[in-house]
C-alpha cells in the first residue's frame, strides 16, 4: 500500500532522525548533500563549512530537504520540506548551535574512544573541534509533504 503522510507523521519523521539531505540548485541542476540537522517544529537547523552548498544556497535560497526511514525496499516513509535558506549570526546562531548539539551530540562518538581512527603522532592529536562548523543556517519551512509504502 502506498499513501500520503499526514502532518503529524511528517513531523514525527523530521523529529526522529538526525541526518537528512538538502537539495539546492546549480544552473538548473539539483545538487544534494547529506547534513546533520535538528528540527524544532518550525525550522530545520544545520551547520556547514564554506563550500559549494553554501555558495549555491546564498545565490538561490530556495531549497528542499528530505528525510527518510527505510525498513526495507517495500517499507519506508519519506518527508520532504520546501523552504528558504537563512544564514544565522550572533545569538541566533548560538541558539541554533545549542539546539543542534543538544539533539545530535548524544549520537556522536568522541574521538578519544576510537584513537586508531584518528592517526597517531604529530599533527594527529585527538580533537573534536572539527565538529563545530563556522556557519549556522536554518530552513524556513514553507511546505511539507510525505509519502510511504508498506507491504
């Protein structure tokens, strides 16, 4: 059976996951990348380093954001958000970072637990500093849709 999700089901998907995919447009072609995010019921919050994704969203703030839950090929749910990219600064950025880290930090493993994955010797000191990215942003949601399949 295929069908559409209602708003509560869509919100449940957005609230229950920590990784989604953001799509922006480059010269008429979609560009999509995964991001760690937090959803507060009104906005999608994420962080980024400078790069192609930010460049494209600054040029054209219209974005889509997708999150899915897949149990197998015949049992899945997907939520898609349409909205506007908004770069955050100052206290807005700090509040967004706090929300994001409160949501995803319990899911992260600090590097000290797995030092073998971070090299040894000079220049390979253990650090989680790279988890904080300089640019915080949010997606102001204008529309949400969702679909599912169950067999």
